[in-house]
């Protein structure tokens, strides 16, 4: 075949590979518009690139005379391999079907699809100095991997991480007050939603206030204004309150220990021997206006206690 004709034919077929920038953009667009169809396309691209590497490996294993070898011959041979690989992939060997099924088990939303295409582009850029076939495979693998969203952390994992992070500070607060560390961690977990609903300032800066302690007239430190729910009997209402802000979580635990340990109103809660007694004592002392606070606190403390043996 005439070299120019061969180049034209292979160019039209090879343009379907992700190695072509235009085709890569088409793949990214498909990922945003139809994730399931994009999964099939990614799988087909990977199969084609895999077959191309197989062909390249076979050719490299074939003895060469060296008399008629040239860079031009290697170029056309590589272009022919690309064409053959694409044709094999278009008919299918079964590999793309397996990959597509794996990707389709947990399809991403639009944002995840966009992230998948971005990762694929970054992989192409990062592998710019690698051989072309290896670079293409890296891009296809990155796109396939990113198309499946990362597994979100389970509630137990979030709770365990919270316990690990604040265990040492809770132990120091226990030493200062006599209140078991798991009780202290339980209250911090309840007030902050296991660290997921931490009080933040208007600019988004953390207050490190895990205990929801308000800033009364005697507080001399920083404060943040936050909307919160208060109860008048059983009737809830939204109001803006001033809360204490600290420079660290350690400072928050230290302030909790001083507030609870040195205030006579909390003496019954501090002296209580069990989670229920501590929780009831905190509610009776007016720590929260929520009429269900004691029950909620006792439940969270029991959860913290059950996790405590694994951290």
C-alpha cells in the first residue's frame, strides 16, 4: 500500500483512540453527559490500547535482520499496529465488557464524571515522557479508575477517627475533672456531630469549640456568632448566639474541664458513676435547653464507649 494512503487510512481509524486530543475531549464530554455510555467507551479504549501493546511486544520479540530496518518502517509498522488494535477492540475480545461492567456497578454523578475526565487529562500530561503506548494506557487506566467514585467513609470510620484524634485531650480533661474520658468524648461528639458540624466563623475559620460552650459575660477570648436552636419548654426556636472560639482543640478540652470541674452546678454530673447519671446531671444543670438532651448524650456516650476499645 502507498505510504500516504496507509497514513490517511490509519489516521481516520486511529483518531478514535484516546491518544488523539480531540477524541479525548469527546470522551470527557461523554463522561459528563452519559456516564454509562462513557464507561463503555473507556473500556473499549483500554482494550484497544492493551491490544496495541500486545502487538508491539510481539514485534519486539521477532528477530530482525537489520538490513532493511529504518525509522520510517518502524513508524508505519506502529501505525499499522494501532489500526489492527482498534479493529480488534471494535469487534471485542470480551475484555472491554468486563471493564464496563465493573465501572457500571457504581456510576458517578456529573461531578464525578468531570473529575474522571480531569484525572485522565492529568495522567496524559504526567506521562508525556513515556513511550506513546504506555502513556495511552496510563490515561485510559486513570480515566477508568476515576470513573468509579471513591468509597465514602462510613459513620463508624468517622466516629473512630474522631475518637483517635481527641483521645489524648479527653484523657487530660479526665485527669483534671475525674469525668471518664469516654463521657467527655461522647459530649464532644454529640455537640459537634462527631466533628462534622463544628462551629465555624462567618469566614469559615474553625472555632475548635467541640462542646458548644457559649460565650457568657465573663468570657475574655474570641467569639463567633452562630445560629442555633434553643428550647422554651418543648418549643424550639432559632436564635443567634455567641460561642467561644479557641486556638486549638486542646484548648477547647482544657476550657471544658475548667468550666465543668470548677462550677458547682455541674458537681452532680461530675460525681455520677454512669453514663446515664452524667447525662442527666448535665441536663439538670442546664448545659442544654433541649428536653431530650440527656437521652441523646447517654446514647452517644455508649457509642463512644463501644468504639473506645478499638482506638
